[in-house]
């Protein structure tokens, strides 16, 4: 009976946020509530060089930062990345518009622009009045019209390469003198009262990162469509929630470590993709090896061994954390690790092609490419 009552209390804690948005039981747990009640930490003025979380002000800062980063991205892509792409011989090809065929268009939209099989194509031809050859040509041209060019992909990867490089450098400078970079136990000593205030440098590191992932949520619907669109969407949502909850509860030390690890492996990923889009195959192969090793070490080994362990186990043994926000934070960290495992399986697929002496000619996360220029030549002959 006691266990049943305790279980109902714990389940009821998750609903408290709907009655009282800043309920300390929801955000900081029952153990904190039993000691301090409804009083939040950080009531005093922070020392110079430090700041406290302020939800109303910081929410507006994140939104402004997100739209500012979108503006900077568009400016960077058009004024810096695009000219460099042209200098490397990656031209922006203009594709001819395709005459509308509603029957075929509706089928492609419903099937994410996958080409119909032979029997389905025959049925569609009867409806639209085209021959099979004409329908095949139309489908290929329509696929090409909706896929982004190598130029566009290069420009997008260039922006991410620069951003991750700058943010990793900034994060490393901010965290290098901190003890918790080297020993994660220091993330929780004295939490939450003694370490509620965060350094201004960590504050801006958080604001920029949260603004970036918020901008990614918005911009994902406008950039190159990938096979893992849903996984990336879940990743961005999880990242925003993870950064937001850790910021509002001042668990910024463990949050900063997570962001630093992610930026580290993403630098070599984007560099590898840029080399592939620029047809620098040798450089692409070298950078792929660097990326694979950095991803495996940082996200598959170090992340669960150190960061995930600290967030789930050390928090209970050192800071005695509990409550809904703590459980949600741990669940989001586990979700990120599962996504890491999924992406690492894609990396292993590329490794398998190398072992078979095959040459991967596209980004495994991209949608299936439309027929190449040789296919377009065949289309012209058919016309």
C-alpha cells in the first residue's frame, strides 16, 4: 500500500507543471522541496561575471538568436560559401521546369518522390495518357527538379562546418579551466544551491547553441531533404528540450559537456561532406576516417561512459536529484545516444562499401539521387 501511494505521488508530480509552471517539485524534485519548499535558488544577486537563469528574458534571447543565426546563415551562404563553391568548380545548375502531369505528381508526392514500379507505372500511364517511356522521362526530370544540387549541399555543409568549428573552439575556451571538464563529479558538488549561478561565458555558450538548434528546427523544412529527416527532427527537438531544461534548472555543467562532444565530431563530418561534394575523393576518404574515429570515441564510447553515467548515476549519489525534470532530462540523453547508435550504423554501412572495394558516391543521409547527366542525355534523345 505504501509503494502504491508513493507511485501515485510520483505520477502526480508530472502533472504539477500544468497547475503551477514553476513548481519546485517538478523542476528540482521532492528532495529539494522537502528542504527549501517553493523557494527557488538564486534569490540573491549573482557575483560579477555570473548570471542566474531568467526564463522570460532568456526565452526572448533564444528566439532573437535563432532568427539572427538564420540571417547570418543566408548571408554567409550567399557571400562566402557560394563563391568558394564556384571557385572549386561546383556550379549551381539551373533545371528546366517540368510540365505538370497531375496524376504522376500526386503519386510522387505521396511516395516521397520514389519512382513507381513497372506495373504501377502502366496503370498511371493509362490515367494520364502518356507512354511508358514518356512517363519514365517525366519522373526522372521531376525527381531532378526537387533534389538539391551539389552546390546547395556544399554551401549548407560549409555553414555547419564553420559554425561547429567556431562553437567548439568557444566551448573549449570556456570549459578548459573548469574542473568538471576533467572530472564529471564536479558537475554536481553543491548542486543546486552552491552552483546555481553560471559564468557569463557559459550563459552565452548556451544561448547561442539553443538559438542554433531552434533555427535548425525552422530551417530543416527548407534545406536538403534527407533520408533521416525524422531522426534529425527528433534530434533537434530533443536538443532544444535538453538544453532548455538543463539551463532552467542550472544543470549547465553537464549540458555544456554534451554540446561540446556533439560539436567535436560534427566538424569532421561536415568537412568530409564538403570534400565529397567538391569531388576531392582522397581528402574525403581521409576526413571520413577522422570523422568515424571521432564519432566513435566521443559519442559511442565517451558519451555513455562519462556523461550519461554522470547524469543518471552520479546525480543521485552526489546531489540526490529526483523529480520529473530530472527523469525527462535523463530520458532525452538516452534518446540522443540511441540516435548516435543509428547514425553509427550508417557509418558502418559506408565502411562496408570500402571493405568491398566499392566507392560510395553520395552522402548516406541524402535522399536517393535522381539519374545522372547520362540519364538526362537519354531523355533528350527520347524527346
